[in-house]
């Protein structure tokens, strides 16, 4: 339609190409700022993979149903409408599946949310060609990845993880650190994408970086994660890898009792 993909999107496609040629790992891990166009790119990849590899299976997962329905699957519907009619007619689109009409029970992409209580999101698919797409990977529970290891035993099984770097712990974080030799790793800065609205970047600066020297924005966790596509600095993490809402210096204790007229106090455990 006369549009171009971005350089960042192109790099993801090149990683897939290298994986298919056997020149690089079949597992890809992408830590990214927001707004780089991942949902639209994944929609294109899903359509391409199904169309080119007969009887292929594509399990897609994220932590939230909104992320799957309102982002990835919505983009999938949009890109299907752009296909030539003779190509579009080969697909059967539904709320949680994209099937090939020729063999709908064995040739499909599916969307399932992943959680600790529902760790089977990546399991249960068997095909010669498999592509697992994992959005919000930083928040995916370890058990989901453990149960999904079986799908990667196929010779032509590929996996793409993408997420903001919200945690300095877990499967996704390890793929960019101690386990990075097993992955093709990419890191994308939102400001380097031509499709990211500058107003978004300024909104993050206005909300979280007030009073901070621009040279030190990279020390602000929200800016690092949402704009620079980096993981938080280790010092702001608790022992589970999460960012604390409050620091010790923000918490004070005073002796009671308290007596107020016309006021009430409510203690809230964050």
C-alpha cells in the first residue's frame, strides 16, 4: 500500500530470515520502548508464516487479554483486509484463531493469555513448522515457559519474545543477560522509531523526569523502560525483581493515638 516498515521492524524480519536459514538462533528476544509498531509487524508475520508454511502452528500469548484482542488480533484483522481477495479468502478469522480454510484444525494461529494459573498457553501444538509469539514477555510466569519448552523441540520451531524491560528477573530478563548466547537479542529505543509520537516521549519526561537534568534521564526507571527500551537499574529493584512503589525514606512511623475532629485516617498497605 505504498507504506514502508521501519528500520526496527526490518531488523526483526532479518532475524527471522537468519533463523530460517540456520545462520542464527531460532529464538529471538526483543526489549523495547513503547510504540514501535510491534503489533502490526506481528500481524504481518503471522499471515506470512501461515501462508508460506503448510500445516504450520502459531501460538500467540500475552499476560492480558486486552493486549491480545485490542492490539495483536485487531491488527491481524486490519492486515487481512489489505490482502488481495484471492489471498484473503484462504483465511478464516475468529476472535482467538486465524485458520487456513484448507485445513482449519491443523493449520492455524491462536491467541491465549498466559498466567501462573494457566501456564499451558504455549503448549499443545504439534507441527513441522511452529512460531511462538510472546508479547509482554517480562511479565510471563516461569511455568508458562517451562511448559512451552516442548514446542521448541521441532527442527523448524521459532520463538519471538518482546516486552518492555519491566523486571530485572525472570525468563525474559535472563534471555538478555546470562542466557543471551542462546538468543538473537535486540533492544529498541522509542525515540529511534519514526512512528512513535513525540508527545508520548514528552509526557513520560513531564511525568517522571521533572527536575532531573536531561543528561540523567537514563537513570529514571520509567524513562529507561518505556522510552529507551532498557531494563531498570539494579539498585531500584527488590529481591523479586520489581520496582518498589515507596522507598524506606518515604515511610515514617509516629506514635499515636491520633485525635481528629472531622478527619479520618486510612492506612493503605501498597
